[in-house]
C-alpha cells in the first residue's frame, strides 16, 4: 500500500495523517496518433505523480497524490470520436470544487500536475488567488524539462511525438500498438500542415488549432525515434526536480510573505 496515493490508502491511515501538500494530476482522454492509447495523458500523469510523490514522501514530506482527472479541454479535437471534452470554465469549476475538498482536510498547498497541453488553467489560479489554498502549476512537458528534452530527443513533438512515445515505451509499453507483421509502431510520422498566414506559422499570431485540419491522424511530431531509455531518463529528471520542490513546499511556513522571502 502506497500511503501517498489517496486511491490506494485507507481511512485508518488518512484520519491520523497531517498532509502538508496535495498533488492534483490532470490528464485527458483523446486520440494520440495511431499507436498510443486515448488515455496517454492519464497514464503519464499517474506515473509521474506516483513517482514524484514517493520520492518526496521518502524525503520526509507529507504529500498526498489525488486521483488523476481523466478529462480535459478538447475543443481542438472535436472532430475526432470520443475526444472527451470539458470546457475551460467547467474544468475550472471541477478544480475549484476539489480544492475546496482538500482545504476541508486541512491542506493549504496544492500542486496541479498537468499532463495535457489543452488544459490551459493559469486562469484558474487567478480565479482562486487570495483564497485559503495556495495553488502551484506544473506542465511537466514545458519548461521544467525543456533542457533535458533538448538532450534526449531529436524533436520532442507536440502531441504523441517522440517524447510521449518514449514515456509510453518505458511505462506502459503493452499499450503501444505495433504492426504484427513488421513489428514497427503503427504511427504515421506526425507531420502537420501550415496555415496560409506567415504570421501564424511564425508564431506571431496564435489561434485555436482545429486538429483535424492540422494533422493526419492526430499526431504532431515523429514518434519513431523514441526509446524506452530516453523515457526513463526524462522521468528521472522530473522526479528529482518535482520531488525537491514538494519537499521545500511542504516545509515552507505560511506567513504574510508566502511564497516570497521576507527581505
């Protein structure tokens, strides 16, 4: 029994435990090219959160990892079957309600560990700022691992590319689809179409991307160079960096200057 995983522990343990920090993983249910499962973002969030929670727990931080929210914002993929959507306002409400439950348990610090790019929830932090719970957000696929991604991957990819496929090969390889004849992954190369506007293509102007026009089979980025070893090395970095933060966060005093210094 892993007592830092809420879904696995029991009331006999929880009622006597003074948790310092809760970790709320966010996932999504959506297609990931032809080779990865719809639950890729869920499985990634589960694996990362569990390992981060264990490392922090073993270092003395009283952390609790909540069950991963399995649905996210899917407006980009509305044309694909069973891409399960929560609109941003709905997702904000779900998070708000869960944060209230966490606060009732006496926890005032929450790390939101996001595993889906469509879950752009900085606005949720702004909605809840000033409340009794201090919220922190980590999109593990962004800046916290950017330097390591550059070392490990030819091109990490934006969706179901080399990076996500590497994690899948390392931690849920039985769910990565391969052609029984060739043994190769069934994925396409994850190529994307450009818009007709230079300013958008160069990133000067942003849009909400209709995924069925952008991609062929929902993948963005070539997954074929991925290896399980690179996925494990990425995980090691995430666990080391995030667990260290959780230990610091758990020990931090909630004073008038939090989370800033007093000088």
